[in-house]
């Protein structure tokens, strides 16, 4: 299920309240999400924030504090790049995180069931409405405290710049004191009076209790951690913007909901749930699973805390279409876009760039990190991450323009994609013959990741070189001595050439040799010389050679002997 189908299906199953205002704002939100899904621009992201906050309008004397703070963060990010080393967009990013979570919610019946069971006594009309509220606040505002981290990083970089004047030492920044905002007014004020409730709400206490309930830790230990976290950050010289985002959400919503005359029930249940997820989206990695602390939590199970699980997952996966503001970040290559799908328990996401290759360790690092934080098998039967240069096939075709001639006939080049599709179809046909009861991994051409499409096209383009090695070339019927089959020696030579081509292609994409195949880490035991790979693997290259004559026949060309 892709994003647009997920959006439409989600709003289709939402039960409409019998109020015109609710229905109107719900439709507006759906339209804004569809527009953003079509084009991920800042303007469309603005509309999503506007429609979401209008749907959940809690006004105080300042209007919409969360929406206003997001605007502040957006402007601050743009203007803070001069003394920021590594920073990327968090405004458009947060909408993408929200949509990716919505896609997983709609694609997984198991997740929807777990989420519903996490709070069976909800104050909402149905679990989908509750998900929209909790997930919306968690995803859209999880980075709202980022300006605090930006300010700290700016001060640190500026101090390093000053210290570096006239210095030639390699470690001139080791003794720079980190600038940390002391936000005691947010993090350490223990109580907020709820109008009409007759009692105080201990913000740190409710947050600590919710986290301890969800991940099975001692509430007093968590409370102590949160209460002293500003001091911890100062002493360890770092800033966790997720911590500030969680506290900002709690205080802003407490103020807004009180001013709007709401009881504390929805705050205690859904807002605290969202804030706890925001707090954990960084701290689960830096604190709760770290051996530097006493918690030593295992990778999170989705049933423990479905919203936090989803936020950690989507925040880490959302790596595309993020503007680069930092000094060091500006030249880095990140994905331009992605395609994600979740069908029958199999989650697949392919990142791609327009014209530059992503770092070869990108996929392996991402999957390894997620594996330390989340038990992905607790919700997915299979989890696949790939990346590719989306224009790689186009660039490959363009490079052939100067070589079109006798060795590479124009009819073959003009129908290159058709030949590549035929190569893929023949591969699937042979796999069905071998294992008729097993489903094909990629039954259609459109379902192939971009790097595998490129591989098929590369195989097709390499055909003239193979034929030239055995004294043959490609030509029109009747233009020479036609070859109906290859000798065993010719087949073996060309199969070895095909293996060398495949190996070079894999190595250029970051694959290395290893005794056990590991797709996520790009390791294969077949990245080796021909005589070191098993016979059953060699047969794939032999099949590719045996398929050359039928492929050329398919487009009206022949293999001809050189005179």
C-alpha cells in the first residue's frame, strides 16, 4: 500500500462526527496530506500543520502555541546555518514522518490491533480517531525543541572557530565548553494547576510513570533521570532536542487545553502518550539501551509502546528530501526520495537519488541501528531497505550514444529496456521451473528495486562485448553467417565474463566478499573468482549466455560470425 492509498483508506474508515465543522476540517486535512504526498514542498507542509491544528484546536491567549513554535523552528533552521556544522530540515521532515507512520498503520492489521489494545478505554469515538490525535502530536511536533540544540551547536562551533585562530594543533576543539540552554522553566517546574481539577499535575511525574509503564522500568529511576537531564546534558556536553520537545508539548497542551475548558482526562491519556514517545525517540537510543546507564533495555517490542516504536522507526527511516543547512552537511549525498510499501507483513523501502550514489554503508548502518533499538520481527515478517541512483539506467543509456554502430546496433539500444525486461522475465521463468511452490521475490518489472533494474540493463548492454570475445557480432537477418547456438567453450567464456561484470557491478555498489550472504550488510560469498563459486551459482551466468540468442531474436536481430 503506497502513501496515497493509505491516506484515502485512513480517512475512509474514520467515523464522521455529526458536526459540520469536524467533517470540514477532516476533509481539509486529507486534501492537504494528498497534496503534500504529491509534492513535498514547504508550502504543502505548512498546509498540513494548519489543517491538523485547526482540527485539534486548543486555544489559549496566544492562539496556537505549537503551530507558532513550528514556524519559529522553520525560520530558525534557515537562518542558523552559518555556524551550524551538520543540520538538515525538520519541518518538512516531520510531515513525512507522520505520513510514513500512517502508511504503516494502514498497511498492518497487527499494528492497528496492538494500538487499539494499548488503551481500550479511550475517550475518542474509535481507535483511528485516537491514532490521528496521538500520532499526529508525536510525529508533527517531535522536533519542536530543535532550536535549542541548534543554538547550542552554533555556540560550540563559534567557540571552536575562535579557538582555532592561529592554532595548528589537530585537536583544538577538545577543550571547548559546550553552550547549554538552562531551561529549568520547562524541565524542572514540577506542577501545573489544571483549572477546575482542584489538584496539581506533576509534568515530570506523569511522564516518568507513562514511560515506566510502557517499557518496564522503575518510575522513580525514570523520574530522577528526567529531573536531572538538563544537568546531564550540560556535564556530558550534548543537547537532546527530543527532551525539550516532549516538555514543550506537555506545557503547551496543558495551557491550551485548560484555556479551552477541557478536563485533564485527554491530557493524561493521549498528550502524555505522545510526549513520552517524543522523549524516547532519542533517549531510547542514548540512554535506555546504552550500557552507560542502569536501564539496559532490550530492543523495543511494538506491543510495549506502539507510538514510540513507530516514531523511532519512522524518524530513522525518513532520510529523503531534507534540505541541508550545515557547513559539513551541504556537500553530503542523501536520498532525494523514496518508495515505501507494506504488504502481507513485508515492509520495503527503497531510497534513491537523482544523479549521485549514496554511501555504500547507508543501508547497512540504518538497518543495524534499527536492529539495536527495535525488534522489527515483532511487527514485520520481513524488513527490506535498499538504495539506488534512480537515474542510473538513464545515465547508462546516455553513455551509449557515442558507441552506436556496428558493435551496438541502434535497434538494440532503442529497445534496451524491453531487453532488460525480457532478461528479468526469463530469470523468473527459470526460478518457477526450479521451485514451482515458492513465490517469486520480484514477480514484475515494476516491482524491482532500481538497482536490480540497472543490473538487468547492464547485463543487456554487455552482450556485444561478450559476442566480440568469441568472434561474433550483432546484425540484421541475412547480413552474414547466423549463429543458432554457442559451443560449450564459447558459453563458458561468456559466462565467466558475465560473472566478472556482475561482480564489478556489485563491488561498485559497496558489496564485499563474506562467507555468509547478508543482503542488509551487502555481503556475498559469490563476489569471488569464477572457480571459487559453486556450480549452482555458475549456472545463473550460463543461463544468461544461453538467453542471448532468444533475446536478440525477440527484437529481430541475429548473432553473426565475424568474417
